[in-house]
């Protein structure tokens, strides 16, 4: 669990610009979705 929290802190973007923050969250979300999709195909 602590490893997941450490990873979440590393992925966090503290930028003040809302557009940059949104783009970062979108990229992270797409990466997580792709990982889930790949793992579902492996089963």
C-alpha cells in the first residue's frame, strides 16, 4: 500500500496552470486505462 501511495505522489503534478494539470491527468488516466486493457487481454 505504501508503494502505491509513493507512486501516486510521484505522478502528482503541482502545476498552477489548469490546462497543464488537465493534460497531465489525461495522460496518466490513459496510461492506467491502457494498462488495465492489456492486463485484461492477458487473462
